[in-house]
């Protein structure tokens, strides 16, 4: 569910006033992650690497309260649940958007991810849910890149992560990830907290 809150009653009051009318309110940070463990788990259990990344992203974000507040036009909305958006190549040769509900239980998230992305691709339709706060993702596996900076359309204010191909080294595998967020939603301190938490999630991922 979501509800409107008065920004003045939150810790985002000053930021909301400063950044909601900005012509470019988005901030982009880039961090290179060590994904060695996650890649090994992906191959060992036959699970998609992207799906594992999405769960780690949502699990890290779910522990930071600022992720549940999102500026929408001239309002500040408070959410009580979260989804991860993935972009799915569909049967018609286009792309569809699919919002996967986050669950602390990895098995439940994995089942929802597989079921929903398969259906989304087969039926060539978007599966979105605006009752949950969305953490967007985009993956460009055709090459490896250093930085991806998303465009600002003025329509989407949700946080967004993008990455391309991981880089295999002699002893570890790394992955540069860009993280874009609305400055009214969070400051650099919370963004850094999230990025550090994401690396911890990757390092500690266990299955089953």
C-alpha cells in the first residue's frame, strides 16, 4: 500500500523542498562490486545471475527506510512494500516491464521471479504494481561497460540500478553497477549505506 505523507513530518523535509522542483534531481553513483561468490552460486545451483542480483539489491534496499519514501510529482508517498522491476525481452521482439514483489524468503522471491518473467515474456505485456515502491534495474549483457547513466524523463522518480557484463579475473569476478536516485528521496549518506549493504548481501548470500 501507499499513502501521501507531509514531507515536513519526515527527515526528507529540506531535501524535498530543494530538489522536487529541480530540472535534474537525480544523482548517479557507480561502484564496482566483487560478485565472485554470487556467480559461483549461480552456476552451482543453475540459477540466473540477474535474479540473484535483484534479490540482493532488494534485500539491501529493504533495510533502508528512505527507499520506502518516493517523490511523485509534488507529493511525497510512503510505501509499505517493495518490488524490483526487470526488463524482459518478449515474444513479439520488444521489451516488457515486470515488477517482482520482494520477499525476505529467497525461495519465494525466486519462484515469483521465474513465474512472472516467463509469463511476461510469453504474453508480451507489462506486469506492474504501483502500490509498491519500485527499485528499477536494467542489464546490458552484450558488452562490458564502465558506467551507465540513465536518462531523466521527469516521469519516473524511483531508484534505478544498471549493469552490463561482469568481468572475470584470475581470482575474482567484478561488476560495475550504476545507482541512480532522486535527491529528494535520499542523500549521499543513505546511497553509500545501500551500496555497502549490497556488497555485504552479495558476500553473504547462501542457498539453500
